[in-house]
C-alpha cells in the first residue's frame, strides 16, 4: 500500500496550485493569439513555448499531461480525446503501410478491431498472441515489425502478461513496446519494466465517475547513447531526436499523428480528468481490495468467477508476485448461457448495465451480445468471450452489499 500513500500526497499537491486559483484553470479557447509575427514564427518552430492551437496542445490539457507523465515516470505525455485516441496516436505515429504489429494478450474490443480491421485496411499486419506464447512472439518478429502492443491486464479475459519478459524481447529486437495500462501505474509501472510508451483510457478509473471521455499517451526519454529509436527501424525519429533530444517521442506523436488525425483532448474533459486524478490513490486501494473480497466470496458460493486472486487462475502466482497492488477494477462471471447471464443482469439491483468500467459505481455487461457482437466465433474464443460471460467493474460500494445483491441475482 506504500505505492498508494505516495500517490495520495503527490496527486493532491500537484493538481492544486499554491498561488491564485487552487483548482486547475480551464482554458476553453480553440486558438491562441501570437501578438506579432516573430512570436508566431517562434511558436511554430518550437523556440517559443506558448500555445499554438488547441488541436496540438491546450494549457489545461498540458497540466494533465504533466501529471500523467509524473505518475508514470515518463518524460512527456499527450492527452487525447479518448483511450482509443491514445492508442491510435501512439500506434499511428510509429507505423507506415507494410509495417507489422505484434499484439499480446487482451484485448479490449476497440483495440482488437483497430488492429484486426482498421489498421489492416491501411496495409498494416497484426499478429495476435496469448500472453504466454513468448517463443511464438519472438519467432514472429520481422524486419517490418515496429510495435509490440500489450494490455497490462487483459480486458476482459483477466490474463496477466509477464511485462518484464516481453519488454526484454522487445528491447533485444529493438522494437517499440506500447502498453495499455488503463489500470494505472498505482498497480503496475510499465516504463520501469522496460516499455517505451504507455497509453491510458482516462475515461475509466482515472476520471472515475463517467463524466469525461479521455485518454493519454506517456513517453519514456530517448537515451543519450544507444537507443532503439535511433536505429534503421525508425528512420523518421532522427529529426525529432535532433530537435527535441530526450523528448523526441512527444513531437513524433504530435507531428505524425495528433496534428493530422486530430484526436486532441479538450480543456473541459482534461479538467474533469484532473478532478478524478486527485482522488485516484484514495479510490484505488478500496476497489482492488473489494474486487478480491467479492471474487473470493462469489467463487466460494459456486459462481464461475475469473480473477487472478483465485488460486484456480492460471496467473495466480504472477498476480501475487507482480501485481501486489491489484490489477484494476474488473472480474468476470460466466453464467454458462446467455439466458442465465441476462437473468442475472436484469435481477441485480446494484450493478449498472453499461459498457464503461472503472466507475465509482459497480458496472456490469453481457459481453457477447454487446462489445463483442461484431466478432466471429474464432475471435471470441481467442479473446475468451463465452456465451454466458458478464464483465463486472467493481465500484466504491460496500463489498458485502455487492456480494449479497449478486448472490440474490444468481439464485
Ligand atoms: C475503455 C478502454 C479503452 C478505450 O478507451 P475509450 O476512452 O473508451 O476510448 C482502451 N483500453 C482499455 C483497456 C479500456 O478499458
């Protein structure tokens, strides 16, 4: 719990200002006046550090970016309009037609279709692997592989990757590792484990109350000596490294994705996200503790629960060693059939039926008929989506109330 305590101090101290308005200022302006032509030129060439235009940077979002970078131990960050915006920003900034991606574990539905359908339309090939297929991952690396992508906790299959081992593979081969760490660095810190870019859906536990859609990509510094981004694999990085040094992944993301795709964060959403961030370290330990209590008790009462805190889970040992601060807000219940799943969901009084996760309230959803309804049987099987699968995101309620409600609903 030391991790949570450290962040409790850091978040409230950093979100608030010591002078003037304590709450972050919302700069709700799309454009910014430069005053004179010389300043305009300087802003555009980067020598003057003033806001240019909100699509490529907004002062309120910049505050969120500095908080997110600090939280992760990164050198910089880019806030985006959504979690998918952060994923598309970081991925598209590194890829060209003909490139390949290796996707490991998970995946969140939108991320899966992003790789299997959308980027495929632009000539990018993605190979999908389960988290423990390390030899197959190594064997799939080619000259054209530019990204290994993984989710720190598979949503909703609850598989836990050995991030360090996969980062080792990425670093040995000189390939960028992007980690979707929507469960936040309060649980696991991908940059420390060897990742290059970490992406978030801040819509989830970071905001925590369904008030703002948002995302963020956090970048590690470029090394002074050898660095994978100085290799032939990423020739376009040379000019950004020359111009921005250790910060180079930030202008790369802005100029090769944000500027032209426009998945930019807005000031209002960034403000609301910061309000959420302020209490994240207080909410997180309660939720991860509740998830365990609820998973164990429901399992003891005969429900088919998937969560790595259970001894029956294939990654139970990894959960104990690598995820000692929990692995987010999710657990799943397999009710055996769609009918039983519907009956359960329609009977629960406390769970809100919705596609979101990481909220103050407990949320639940039948997977196969909603987020994964566009996917074929083979894809569902790979992603662990069975007919009776319900994804549950535990909230701040008293866990005993949830247990009682769920046992009633399952009766
Ligand atoms: C929700 C989610 C996303 C997408 O985020 P949005 O903010 O909805 O675009 C990506 N990855 C994970 C793990 C998620 O839970």
